[in-house]
């Protein structure tokens, strides 16, 4: 998520989808995982926007609304959401001038 310009709603949705992939239907385990390692899920630039508890609440609210039955469905939803961003499928190269 670090290379995309995301709105708060995008961050919350993508993080909830990633949590689902990591923890599937284990709501309490997902909540503990999010609390213990929010940095794993949140883009660096958005960490200072709101306190950690705010992000946890928003993300878990979204997580509880997800109606997937498999991890693959959540992965596909993640890609569907991201593909509308400007940098999706762009290529970046490191060029050294000789």
C-alpha cells in the first residue's frame, strides 16, 4: 500500500481485507494481531494521522462486515480495490547513467 495515494476509507478496507487473509474468521485473534502489529498493516504515511486505537476500531468495524468464505475471495477483493489506483500495474526502474 505504500506506493499508492490512499484515502482513509481505502486504507481501512485494504487493511481489513489483509486481516481476513491472515486470520480468516477468527475475529478475536485478528483483533489481537492488529493490536500487536498495526505497523505491519498500516502505510507509514498514515500512522501519524490518527491514534492507533482509532485505526484499530475502524479496521475491525470493516473486518466484521466482510462476508467472504475463503481467503481467495478476500485476495480478489483486495486486487479489485487496488486496481483502480493510478500506480497499479505501473513499472518503476532504477537507471544508472554510465
